[in-house]
């Protein structure tokens, strides 16, 4: 029973990875557009760019869940 549960979880994560992978480029594009129009101060903008860089690096190595988390945080900073 435990093996079935573990296998089901593994398959779920394997199937979810492409969904996250597809979100990363969309979020990167949204960030780049928002960066051009944001009115946040320079310190906030710098923190957002660091999060963006972290998210892009995570995407590049295949860690799409971490990428989405970092990119979402970067976008939130630009919106504040």
C-alpha cells in the first residue's frame, strides 16, 4: 500500500513538472514588462531583480517549482 502511495505521488510530481515549466517563461515575461513600468523604489526593484535571477536560474536547472515561487515573489514586489 505504501509503495502504491509513493508511486502515485512520484507520478503526480512528474506530470506537474511540465506545467510549472510552462509557467516560468510566462512569469519571466510578466516580470520584464512590469519592471519597465514599476514605480517601486530602487531597493525594492533590486530585491525583485535578485528574486527574478534566482527564479531564472532555478528554471534553467529544471527546478520549476522553485522558479515559480521566486518569480511570483519578484512580481509581488514590483506590484507593491
